C-alpha cells in the first residue's frame, strides 16, 4: 500500500498539525520547511504523494515542482497557497503538473480524503473505466472493450496522460514536456496531430470526449451519447 507523504510547508504549525493528523490515519509523513530541504527528502525518501506550499524560502513551490517534473511525471503533487490563488496562479500550477491547487485554510479531513483517493489508484494502472467503456493501453494499440485500435506510440502516451487526469485540465506545455520532452512552440504541430488522431478514434465512442479548454489545455470527459 502506498502511504508515504512529503509535506513541504514553511508554516510549522500547519505542517505539524497535518503531519500528526495524517499519521493518526495510517500515513507515513515527512516534513520539510524549505524548497531545498523538500527536494532532498524527495530524492532520499521517494514519497508516494507530495503536499507542496507555493510560498517557500530558498526555492518556491513552482521551482520545486519544475525540478521534480523534469524527472518524474508520476508522483502526485497537491499545491496549496495562502495568497496566490488567482486564475493565473492556478493555471500555472496545473501547467507545471500539479494534480490539484488548493487555497488555505485547508480542512485536514478533506485533504486526507483527497490523498487517500489519489493513492488508491495503482501507479502502474494501464486499464481505465470511462463512459461505460474499459480501455486497456498497450505499446502501440489500445483496446476499447474488446475492440483493438492501432495507434502511434505518442498517441498512446497522450491518451494515457489524459486518462490519468480525466475530468482535469491538462495544459499543452505540460503535455509537450512529458511526451515530447520539449515544450517549445515548434512542437505544437506534433501535439495538434496527435490530438486530432485520438479525437478521430473517439468518434466511435461518443461517451468519451476531449474538450478544448480556454487557455491552452484539454480535458477528457464523460458525456451522454444522446
């Protein structure tokens, strides 16, 4: 069972309150008070989930998530802030790969429920349920229920990324960096082509839809086929 949590938060009172509450609920918790210390614990302890404050000494939360996401797309990161909660900051958090972006004060019970929900999903999951359809992903093809569809490797990776974050906005720079390892604008045509091919496949499955989101992102959604 995955239960290792890293809290990177310079407010000691808040962090220790969360740490104590989480430990009472069977989680194993480490606490860092700066971005630098947080990165050190990330590398040494390999947590299953990170709770990351935005405003930190030495390295900001955005600096920390940028360094982690350069090497690791899988570890879920929940960002939280007491001040930077405007639309641009939230978008910035999701672009950098946060799974959620929360405003303080945060109820420990709510945060714990979210953490347990995230950690209940197996990390190596390649089978998904969405829109009444079972999707299994392989290296170069995808199975929708029992029907197989040949896809390019990058298209499989894109579909996997959207399925991992279904019902969430996934922004273009994040997709480019994770799949093509480069978020330079000259790669946009590659992403456009991949989105087009996956959407073409999904035409046969009207209960699943890729929505274009204002601001440069996509969200995989369930919808009624009627």
